[in-house]
C-alpha cells in the first residue's frame, strides 16, 4: 500500500498521468477488494514507515495503525482519481443553450459530490478534510458559474436588473454552503492542533 502511494507520487511529480492513475487505482482497488475490514487486524505501528525522504509524495500520518493507514491512503487515492471528473464538471460553461448546459453542470456536480463522499467513506480525518475542501470548492465554482452565466439574448434593459438579482439569489446558497464547509474544516483543524 505504502509503495503504491509513493509510486503514484513519483509518477505525478514526473507528469506521468497514466502511471499515476494506474498506481492510485491499484491502491484503491486493493483496499476495496479486501473489504471493509482491510488491515483492521494489523497491530499499531505494524504498517510501513514514512515515505522515502525527498520523494515529494510523503504519505500522511505515517505512524498510524496499519488498518487505518491503509484505509486513509486508499481514500486519498480515490480522491485523486476524481480529478478528471472534477475537471469535466468545471469545463461546463453556463452558456446558450442555458437550460441544457445548466442541467449538464448540475448532473456532473451531483456525480462529483457523490464521488467525493464515496471516496472517503470510512476514511480518517485527513481524507475527510480533503474531501470537504474539494466539495466546498465545487460549491463555490457552481455559484461563480451561475453569476458568470451567459445572459439571454434579447433581454430587455428593463428586465436586466431583475435577472441579475435572480442570478445572485440562485448563486448565494452555493456560496453559503462553500463557506460552511470551509469553516467546518477550519474548526476541525483548530481542534486537531490543540
């Protein structure tokens, strides 16, 4: 597990996306295939030590018990594997035909949030915090996309202010949710450092 994490990190550093993806998938799949009790019987400290110095891919919380460590690395790998899905979500611009593009963006948004949740199911604090951060950023981007959306062609000047207000009202819940998630992460970090 530790070796796969380090190999994925080395591949990422070198820009070898296919190799990184292969190692991350192998890590995620090995834990998933082992079932929910993967590594639970490992004694504290039985897992491998910290990642090799200078690798740039230092694995998180290297001193954790084997089972928790294995699940944490698998969750972090699963989160990294969502990056193409996140890019596809961000790529959808809210332009004409607006209704179709909004539906597509919403569909990709919902799938992305589900992928983040699935990735960290049963994970520890680091992966959960990372997923919460990514989720907050997805909400923030959705709100920004709504505000930056293409305005309908031929919208009368007399209706523009009303339309802008409606967009702000649609975007605000996303901004609020992003703020709540970032605040929860900050609170978790403060509790963990005390």
